[in-house]
C-alpha cells in the first residue's frame, strides 16, 4: 500500500479554513454563551451564574426596543420578498430561455444593483419617496429596496438552473400530447422545485437580515436588524444577546426545514 503524503499546500489551506471557522463562529459563540448569564450578569465575561432569565425577559415590556413588533415586521417583509423573488426569478428564467431583442442589456440592467453600494440605493429610494410626498415604510419603500438585492441573486440562480435543463423532457411531454401548461406543471416545475425553494430561502434570509438597504427606507417602524442596531447603544443587559440567540435559532430552524423539504422531494422523485 502506498501512503498518501500531503503537501505543504494542504496544511496551509487547513490552517486558513480553521482560522475562517474561528473568525466566523467565534463571535457568535460568545453571544450565545453570554445569553445564558445569570439575573445579575453583565455584558461581558465572566458569567455571573447560568440561567434563562434574559430569554424570559424578551417577552416582558422593555424600556428600550420593540422586539415583538420588529420581528413581525421582518418576518412579514421576508415572506413578501421571498414570494416576489421566486415568482419573478422563475418568469425571468423562462423568458431568457429564448433569445429576444434587448436580452443582453436587460440582463445587465437586472443585476446592476449588485455593484451599487447598498446605502446609496437606500438613500436614493428614501429621497425619492420624500420628493413624491410618500411616507417611507417597511412594506413599501423598504420592500422595493430589498428586492433590488434579492432579485439579481434569484435571477442568476434560475439562469444557471435553466442553462443545465434539457429541453428533451419537454419535447417528450409534448410528444405524449401534453399542452404547454401541462408540460410546465407536470414536468418542468417538479424538476426545478428544489431550486425554487433554494431561491425562496435565499430571498427570505437576505431580506430578514438586511440592514443597509432598509436603513433609509423603513420609515417610522424598524425591522429587526435596525432594532438590534439601535439597541446596541441603549441596552445594558444581556437581553440583547438573548435576542441574538433566538434569531439565530430561528434562522437555523428555517434553513433546516427548507433542507428537509428539499431532501424529501428528492427522495420522492428518486422513488418515482
């Protein structure tokens, strides 16, 4: 047997990956640990006891911050952005399967917002609403601002999906007598469903934690990222860490449920 020797490049990459994981999860781990401070605990180490006091405090009336309202707004905004992102990305992917006049300029126009600084887009939309005499709000101006962030990603994903999609499946369905709608609903849609779920998850998570594009467009009521940012200068208890832990767990639950749905669909399709 020949022993496989690892070169210097392997260890360099291993060290880089370890530092990356430490940098990514180290601060998050600190927040999760400090969320379990005792009732008399502070914002820094060492822990002064261990309890769930600050998690229970989230459901009490706060002197500063509106946890429940900001969470509901972020959740509803994320769902709205997710639905529109999935629908528009799907339609764009279907449209660009056939070449048409102006397709290339339209493509670059649709992804142009990715290279524009987020705060500039937020400021521009906020100023535009004010000039039009409209009140910026999380369900209108912030909704549009976040779509400029999520739609380009969704469109690019669907372009990649349809680029690998063989038209032979649709041709076979038409040969069997299926019309256009039956071909789409019974052949195309089930095959791209996992990708659509991924686009939806991507759109929701990008919206749920978006800060810069919501800063100047949310109006009177904050979304959860804005609320957390505002609380960092006012809250002097570990309740902020408890809020961070809860939102992290919520994000992991959403991701886990989505991956479970995709896995179930793949198993069902493989058995069929």
